[in-house]
């Protein structure tokens, strides 16, 4: 079984006490996961909360999904907060890029951890362009929930 750092997701040597990538002390119990442990989110609850809070929960959800996708894909890419800020500042244009990149990240995470997740970048791009970004969020969260088990 492969071991990964709970701080940065770097692959660890079996008998190490510190991560060679970030220097974090390795808790032997936490480092036994084959992939970074993510919280499982109820997709229906996320959609309902996003509607009830007039999108405020949707912003939080967007930020969390971006950070979690970075963690499972092992890419040190734009953080969730910056991705939201860039999307806001560009009047949604960065969201086109974000959608495509999220598909790529989930695809690479599926390959890394041998999960049945494929690169849906083009699908996410099309859904975003026709105004169905909530469907993107649902699909991305569904893939992220596979890393909570």
C-alpha cells in the first residue's frame, strides 16, 4: 500500500518520519491512506444551500472544490480563493478556464489513484458556456466524493 503525506500529498517512503517534499512530521496513522482524505459532501444539500443563501454557499463550495481538486491531483495550482477572485474580476471569463482545468485535474487524480474518473474538461467547458455551471459543480463534487471513502 502506498503512503502519502497528509499535508502535501507527496508519496512517502515506508519508514520515514518526515515528508521529503514539505518537511511535515508524519503521523503513522494518517499516512496510510492511498489518497488524501477529503470530506464527503452531500451534493443535494450543497445545491439547496447554494440556492437558499443566494449563492453564498456556492462560493464556499467553489473554493473548497478547487482546493480539494488541487490536493488530489497533486497540482500546486491556483487556490480556490484566487480562482473565485479571478472569476469575479474577469466577469466570469476565468470560469471558462477553471471548468476546463477542473476536468483535467479530476482526470489526472483518477489516473494517479486508479479511480474510475476521466478527463471531462471539454464537457465542463461546454456546460459552463451554456450556463450550466451548477451541473459542473455537481459532477466535480461527485468525483471528489470518491476520495472520501
